[in-house]
C-alpha cells in the first residue's frame, strides 16, 4: 500500500526536461492590462501540474497554477492564472524588487539553455516587478543562524530588465500578464533555438514554494531540472542602440564686500551608450556620466567595526550584464568605480564561453593622492564543461593602478557536480599589491571551497575559506582579510505526511573553527602607552605558535509547523554551545588588532562561525588585574 502511494506521488507534477512547443503569433496585438481575454491567449501553450518544492518536495502543489506562453517576432508573453482562496491573497503596491512579503510568481528563462544561469522576471498579484539572475547554490536550511529555508539556488536582484506587467485580484485568486521584449534579453545566435524554463510560485498563506517541473531536493542542481521551450524561431531583436546624453551645471555663490558673487556654471557634458552588437554580445560605454538621479543607498548598521559594509550596485551603466561578473568570492565590485570619467564594458556569451570585461578611468576623488586618476580593468571568463549542465571552469583578473601604486588579483574557480547529490564549488587565487613607487610588492592568497550533499533527509555542508594577511582586492569586495574559517554542518530532516500538522522538522549541528591572525610584537616588547590588550578565543601570529578556539559542538535545531491557513511559524530550539580549551589557550593576553605601521587596517572575509564571546580592554597596562579570565 505504501509503495502504491509513493508511486502515485511520483506520478504527480511535470517531469524535469519536459519540452513545450511555443506558438509564434506574428500578427498579435495585445494590451498588457492583467486580463487574459485576447484571442492570442487561447492559442498559447499551457504550463500546468505544478509540484511542491519547499518545505517538502515530490508532492503535488496544494494550489493550482496555469502559465500561458506564446511569442511574437519582437517579444515573449506570459499569462499567469494563480488559483487560491481570494481572501488569503497577499498583494501590495510594492517597490521594485520588494515583493517577497507578497504572493508572487517568478518566470525563469535560461535563454542559452546551458543550465548555468537563468534570468528571473517576478511579479506579485498586482504586477509589481522583481527581476534579477538566478544561479545554483547550496540549499539553505533554517537554523539559529538563518531563520529562512531556501531552494538550491541564489537570486541576485541587482540587474534590472525592461518588461511590462500588470495584474489583478480575482474571485478565484489572481491573474497577471507579462510581455518581455527580446531587446532586453541576450540569447543564442541560432535559428531555431530552445530555451530552458521554469516557474516558481510562492504562497504566503501556507509558506509553500511551488515549481512547474518536479524539482527534487535530492539533486544538487536546481537549474538542471528545468523544462524547455522548443522551436523558437524568427526572433527579431531589431537595432539595440540606446544613447543617453547628459549635461549638468552647478553655480555657487557667497557674500563679498561688494555684494554677492557667483562662480561656476560651466556645463559638464557626458553620454552613455548601449549597443547590442549581436543577439549574445552587448557593448556599453560612458563618458562623464551623471548618477544624481540614482536611488540612494539604504542605511546599514555596522555591528562589527572590523567588517566592511557591502552596498548593492544601482547605477544603470554598471547594472547591465552585472550578473556575468559574479564569482564565488566577490573579486569584482563595480562600486569601486566611484566617479568614472569614462568606462567601457563588453558582456555576453560566445559558444560555451561567457565573457565579461570592464575598463574605466576614475575621477581624482577616488585616488589616494587626490591628484591621480585611477584606472581599473576587470575580466571574467567562464567555460561550460560537460556533466549535464552543472560543471564550469572560470577565470577572473583585475588590475587597478593609482599613480605609482597598483593592485592585481588573479583567481580560478569552478563548480563540479559529483553525481546527482554532491556538488563541489571552489575558487583560489592571489593578489600583488604595491602602495608606493618605493614600497615592496606584497603577495597574499585567497581561497574558498565547499562540498555540499543535497538530500531530502540527510544533508552535509563542508566549507573552507581563507584570506591572507596581505591579500587586497582593490577592485573587489572582501569584508575582512587575514582570517581562515573551516566548518562542517550536518543536518537531518524529518518529513511529515501531507496535510499533517507537522510537515517538516530539521535538526543540524554546526561545527566550526576560525583562525584570526594578527601581526603583534613578541611577548614583553610593547611601546609604552600604545598597546591595546585583550583576550580572545582565537589564534595569534607571533613568537607564540598559532592556536585556534574551535566551536566543538554548536548544535541547533529548527522546526516548522506548516498549515494551510497561515504562514509557517518559525521556532528556533535552544542552542547549546560547548567550548573546550585549555587554560593555556585562553588565559594568555595579547594585543588585539590595531592598524599596521602604514596606517592600513586589516579586514577579511567574515563567516558565520559560532565562537566564544570576546572581551577587549583598551588600557595601557593591559587587562584588569594583569591577566585575562580563564
């Protein structure tokens, strides 16, 4: 009986790899008004039979969804009919990319059909938009460190695409209409062609996440389980040429002995250009751009003064093709271009190779001397390998020159699927930095490697990452250097029966060790009145051999009660942390981190490591009483 029930469950939903032939309607005239009442929608291909993905996979979706799709020579159109109790629909007039508190549907388009990356076009029931790029990533389980469970992917909402959407609430749920012009997309230079596709629907009333194809949590790759739109032909992108001229002027004045005097007024003239060279290559250029109309950054709170804050890119020139510069460690951070005098960018894909190149000259305000004009160049290449759409090998190189100073970074990275359940992601490289013409060249390493096992019940994540003391990424973002962190996180999930009061229960153990390395004077040699002394459960680099303070047994469990009438209730069980270290390891005072002789403050990659609490004294005589507590 149980085997029959399991077989019935497996028969539900749309199988991964399902191919759908999409009709081409050449003479279509459709108004995007949120009503699917034009005759074109009656001829569209239909995507039905959705499956549940989160919290539990391999089950039919509780709520019915139908997605209609067809295309004209210039655009592809989607119509969404989402059925549920109308009283439970959550919809607001949200800002762009701010719809995660509403019910929403995301269209995933893999226009190169390579199973490596997908463009995301999301809408809530009223048509408010959220767009970006989606790539495979380890599935996040809810813990005391993160209260949210996610699928096996990560979504970058920085890119902004041009598309139309309109939605409305109905008596049976909601209905949304989308039109995505081919001008806003990059796709293959062939005819006909196939695109990968999937659809994600999130229902806030139950907390469930549905997908069109039956995506399994036992697979390491989310995108490898997409479906396919077949037979796309006659796509007319037209001339893709956008030119934005700009002219700004500033006049300032002040009181003088003869009255008010005014100065300035000379115009600052610039322009930004975007040219679609081919269907899969785009060239961007800008000269003295004006970003005064760009949305202001949202304030952030800095809890740890050693950790730098990361602000997302919002400037239009840098947003176009931004997803192609992504690497496991953010070695390309376009916000390093502070006030560009000029810049050029080439992005796209040729065959199995993704290309992203950026070069620019910054204003004098971005220079450490205040007079030079720093130059920055960045190249990102990624090659698709075999292995069912999961294996890649990439290269990144950046070069920033500021007068006589320079910083150069090179690294290789890749992703390898080891069967269906295991995935290995890695990146390793180094930097060469010189601060002045007479200064030495300092070399520093960086690495990050993760091995993840995806499973419906037992999961495992092994992570190692480190940043050398002298590693610098002047064109990228590293929140803190000079740190090494290793962690192992096994987890176990109990899956409840469909419709039961407890559908999913997860328990995990987080084991981690972190080494913070500081350059300090040997014991007994300290400048009078200049030392900051303290005790920390971490290692130091000096005459004393390096040691670490690992978290021996940090355990956490998180349970979710899922019902059909309300959102999931997240409850974190008490976390017990057992720390074991000898008195010799924990009672030795040593100077905490301070700026080096050159005035630089060390910074490094932060990790979610549960360690012992820290106590820092700022006292010329060291810690109170002359020793730290054991």
